């Protein structure tokens, strides 16, 4: 083995993480679930979601048979909801085209919804115990520091260089342990800020450590001004206490989730209600505005609580809008800020 993998595996044997929930059953199905949930999400955040999800869907067949709404309901609060929709799509494809077994061919894996090269590599290494590298955020940070590779890692030329380097460093055996060790090192010692270089098993050859500038790597993403958008939520509540919710289109932010109808300005609310929702407003109250931050923009939310008398027959043939009791609404797939607002009501 090369010194990098040898030192890393020696460290992993006594300091690596071995009690994570998805390590108790490292079947390709469970590896896939955990890897999708861990995309852009911290381990401590994922654990309770993973446990609830695997309790509801312990195998591929049950996940494939579930409704998208049931999957999104269990995903509520975890964010990046396209992951949940792709998870369900993949389960259906694997159940129908691969007899319910995650493919053991890298190209077949990458062809599935929501699975990129790094996630496919993790499934191959951790689930199928085959010799494939990964390049998630933790591994990118470890490798850019170890070799002092400059440039934003998401830039094509830099990413290509990192993939080539990741392949060169692969050992000839213990693939699963090695991949897990890379992720563990990035998560526990080689952290984004304040890395614990003194305890790092590979600091003897780490170029960033030798230079005395570990946090210089990886190169930060070029900064852009984060735009701010405005949204006015129509929080319509009937005399029975029911709330009117709208199921969003499958694409875009919060795709497929249930949310409050919305307009861009407060002036549009009355016309929107007349055209789309068909109710008579009794009283209107502006609730406290709040902010929700996405990865690429900020959303200023202005909720308007409207006590109303719904004209139910106008909505009976409309699957987009539905009235729900509060306890029923909380069982749906909801964006986190929508769920918090409903709970406050």
C-alpha cells in the first residue's frame, strides 16, 4: 500500500467511526440511503431521519411501493427535497429493472436519478466492496490539503485532477474501510475550520500542513451576492380550523411538497383568492414576517392569516388545493418553515 492509505487505515482501526446507524447494515440499499441523505447534510442531522426512514422502508420493495407524499413526509426538514423525489424514482427503477437489487456496475448506478459519480463510488466501495474512489466534500478537503491543490474543487479542471489523484491513492484491499477512513478524517480532524493537524495520521506528508497554511485549502468558491426574494403566504383558515394548502409542482424549490398558496406582493392576494381559491374573506391578519435561507437565495416570507368561508364545491375537482385539519397537515410532506408556521397555529 502507499503510505497515504497505510497511515489512514492504521488510524481508522483505532480512531475511525464504526457505530453509525448505516454501518450496522452496510448492504448496498442502506449505503445508498445514507449517502443520499448525507449529501450536503451533517451526520448528526441525518441520523434521526435515517432511523425513521429505514423503519418505514426497510427494503427497496417497500420504498418503491410507497407514495411520493409518504417519502416527502419523512423527509420534511432535511432539505434539498429533490433528493427524496429521486430516491423514490430510483427505488421504482431498481425494483422493476434490477429485481430490487442495487446495481453492481458503476455505469448502471450513475444512470439512476440522483446518483453521481461520488455516490456511485461509495455504493460500489462500501456496499459492493469493489475498488472505487469517492470525492465528497470531506474527501475533497483532505486531498486538496494533502497535495496542496489550488483552485475551487467544483471547477472542472480541478475536479478532474482530484479524481485522478483519488484513483492513484486507492489501496489494493480494504476498500470499504479506506473510503470510510477518508470520510472520517475529513469529518473529525481535517475539518473546514480549525483542523486538528497535530492528531492527523498523514500530517508528515501533508503539503498544506508543511506550508503552515491548512485552511488555505480547498480554495473557496468565488463569492456572489446572494439575492433576496419576497413571498406573501395566504394562510387561509376556515371556521372549522382547517388550513388550505397547495401541492407544489414537482420541479423547483420544495417540489412536490405541500405549502401555502403564495403571491409576490400583498396587493395580489385578493385577486389570487378570487381566481384560484374561491372563498369569502371574513378577517385578515398580517403575521410576523420571517426569513428562510436557501443555498443560492434568501426568502423573505410574509404570512397573511385569513379567516374565511370556503366554497368547497369549487375545490372538489382540484387536486392542487386541499383543506386539511392541522393534525392532518402535519403528516404531509411540508417545507420546514411551513411546518413551523402550522405548528404555531
